[in-house]
């Protein structure tokens, strides 16, 4: 759609993390080797398999490489080492960290009698009703469900067991409970002595990290958490059993078919890497270049940066301790999403909808999404419209395509994608083109662009891939704020495309 090529004013923005990341990684590598740290089992970029001849492939058939492992036995200052990890924006498995050798957790928590005595009865244990199905983290307050006016109902993908004796959980007595069980809680809230047991770990964490930051995870054999990302950096210490992590770089987000940010299963992927259906999710093949597999055994520590996707399987009864570190990414996103006054309080609604469309397209255009193929160059309205259309097309083809086969939300397809009353959002093609050609509108948009660029400048402080995910969330959530969650699909399709 070529309307006119008028250049819009941009603003100067600070250097993004993507531009300075190489120097940080080089500095970290220098620190690691100066500390005597040794690397082995490094990731190798393998040529992805062709994945032809059938619909569904196993994880072994995907041929993902092993995640890099580091021998940390020579580390002296563990706190300084962990602080340096913040600069490493990819996962690594750390072996022989001195803390894990002397830490009482590794001896006391492998004793069933001790754990049963200290934990007693566990409250609010998550349980799968169907053994072998993967856990979904759900938020039933997300607007596609909570604000559907009853047009969408749901099946909760797990049960919450009010109480489970620790002895039964550890014995994995599925005959008694008929479930695979999963439990996560702040350690100090479970038992004061268990909280004291993890104190050496908490003390090694950087900053003013209180006891509330350290959590314990228990899982019965076979429990698997669906491929998802967390929004904070994660230091994960494995204590008991064997856990397998399937990891993907945030840059693969478009090929992992995430749920929309408005869905109760937000932050998670619609696909299962253990049973990869490449017919339903054909772009998953592209994600394989960004994947790896880490197998954790007792004493291993996984550094998992924010927004890295991970699918986690427990092989046997497993116990782990972890801490989410820093609110860095959350702070950036909050400032970008809520720290700017938006020039969108206008009427009538048709005019507002068009400005919301172009505001979002401007943020997409101004953000430094090099992973999306957007090069930095002077802004023009043609390019803003084209890039907005390309980005919205990706969201509809990946994050919103799942509603056709959604097994959690009932009625979602008809409520979200079904016919709507009234004409298309933003008007017909001819009406939108006339809107863009209006001199008064062009003047209004020229004034808007620096404001949108300021929002993009905040998002630009995020790493590649992480930036894209959060801009996608911003587009969906801001659109929902103005047109309602059930109308976002139609808004993106009608206005952007």
C-alpha cells in the first residue's frame, strides 16, 4: 500500500543492549577464563534435520545440541561470579560450583525421612488429571477469558489438591492420588529449618535478596512443564533426581507459536517439542537452529536468562532450588508500556481506532527489531504502514492461529474470529487511504512519531528477541484496551492488513 513517502521526524535513542552485547560477552568470557573456569560440551550449530515424511517428530529426531557446560571448581568468589552471569544472555550449565559441594541441602534433602519430617503436609499441590500431559501455567484473569462476558468458558488444565502428605508425594503414589504432582513454594514458607538450609545459596545471590526469593520445586516422576519463558533471570540449582530442559533462544519466538498475551496460557508455546507436529506448526523447523538440551543432575546449576524458552521434564522424583534474580526486564517493559502519555484520547471512535493502529505501527517501526529484519532508516508513512502490517501478520499467523484448535478455551474461535457486527475497524481500504492522505492527519501523525519513538527507545534496551516479544505483547494489550480483548483479532486484521 503506497500512499505517500513523507519522511517523519525521529528522535535519537540510546544504544540498545543488542549493540553492546558482544563487548559484554567478551568481557565475561575473559573473566571466566581468568577465574580458571573451563568449558566443555559447548553448543554446536547443527544443520536442522529435514523433518519430512510424517507429521509428528520426537525430540531425539530433532537432533538438538547439548547446552554448554562449564566447570566452576576453580571459582573462589561465588557472589562475584553470579553477578558476572548477568552479562551472559544465554543459558549455561555450571558444574562443580563450590557452593553445591558444601551446601547441606545436597545431603539433607536427599534423605526422605528428613524431608517428610520438615515438610509434613503440603498445601495447594498442582496435579495433572491425565498422567503424561504437560503442565500449563494459567492465569484465568487474562481478558480473553475474564472479560468475555461468558461467551468463552474454559477447562482448567490441572487440579489443585488442598493437601498432600509429603510422604505420599515423595513415594509418587499415583495409585492413591491418580495424578502427577508438582509443588513450588518459597522455602522459608514451607519450614523454617528448610529455609535455614538454603541460606548459603541466598547469601551468595547478588543484591539485597531476601528469603522470599528462594523457592523449592518438587515434582513427581514424568511431570513436564510446557515450553514457556519467565520474565526474570533464573538461577536453578538441582538437588535430587534428573531434569531435562529443552531450551530455545527468545529470537525463535515467531517459530514457537506462543499464545497471545491476552490468553490464560500466555508466555507459553502452543507446540510440544517432544511431539513436534510440523504439519500444524510448520515454522517450528526454523526454531531448531536456536535450540539446545540440558540434562541436570544433582549439583548442577542452570543459569537461565529471562525470556529463554524452556520445556522441563522430571525423570524420577525431583527436588530443585531456584531464585528469580533482578526485575531489570520487568522495569524496562513497565516504563515502556506505562511511562508515557499516549496521544490517543480522541473522538469519534473511528478516528481513535485509526490513530491506535498507526500509533502501534509507529512503535513497531521505531523499535530496533533487527531480528525481525527491520533495518534502521529514516521513517516514512509508507514504511510505517508496511512494517506494521508485516508485524501484525506474524501475530495473526502464529500467536492467534491456535484458537482454531484451542482445547482450553471453549467457544474462543467463534467469539474471537467469528463475524462481528458493524463494518471493519478503521474503515474500508479506500477510507483508510483517504485518512492517510488528509493533510491534517499527516500533521497529527508527524507530531505523534517522536512520542512513539520514545516508547520504542525504552523497548530497545531489551535484548534481541526479548524486544520483539514485548512489543508483540504491547500491541495486543494496547489494542485490547481500546477495542476489547474479543475484538483484537479483527482489529489487527482489519486495520493493519
